[in-house]
């Protein structure tokens, strides 16, 4: 009986893959925005070089399946485990919609990308540096239907307010880091 249900399941899946393009147009087949990093897996350990204990450079990030009507992207990295509440490590906005990655240290970002103010009151990336224990660092990428009219140095609160009602899709990637 188990062999039969395995074969039936396999047949159904293959049939759907073969015939789906005949019933659904490419525009109707949408896949969710996906954010990943070649440096660490979701819920994996963030390498030392991307922390304040290391070189304190931003990790490389890659995304796929950007919605068709996206005008710009925004990114917030935050630590919800901070003793004083959510701690903001990085704020980026007006990332061009055609861009599909941020290289290590953000070295491929054009001048049109604006950097916001983090919880240290810096307008740069400041990596993980928990006072104790393991913390979760969540990078959230937002696909927006507008280019934001914000000045450089906006806070994550100002960014979220400006993005409200303009988010087409979002995706998060969480890395872990423990105090040294």
C-alpha cells in the first residue's frame, strides 16, 4: 500500500509540473520574495567578520523573486533580543529594484542608496555585539512600489512610516551570534 501511495503522489506532482504552464501564465506564477546570504543560513551562525568582534562589515545578501512592480527596496537589520528592546544595526533604503544582491561591506551599492541611522546613532552598518548570550539578528528586505522621499539618516521608525501601504513583499533572514 505504501509503494502505491508513493507512486500516486509522485505521478500527481509530476503531472502538475508538466501541465502547469498550459493552464497558468508566467505572470500568474509568482514566487515569494526570498532573502538569503552566502555567508550564513537562516537561523545559522553569523561569521565573526560580520560582527563588532570581527571586521564589522556587512554580510553579503542575495534576493530573488522581486515583484514586477517594485520601484525600490529597503532593508532593516535588528536584534529583538537586546536588553533595552529592539536594537537597530542597519537601515538601507532606495535600493534600486534591478539590484539582486549586496556584496560584503556593501561595496556594490550605488550612491542613490541611502543609509539610515542605527541604534548607536551611526549612519553605517554596525554588526552584532550582544552583551551576553545568543541573540537573533533579523535582516528584513522590503519590496516597495515607490522610491522613498526620505533624507539620508532616517531612523527605522521613519522608514517604516514612509513604507506603510507601499510594501509589495517582504522576506527575512535571521542569523545568530553569541557574545564573545
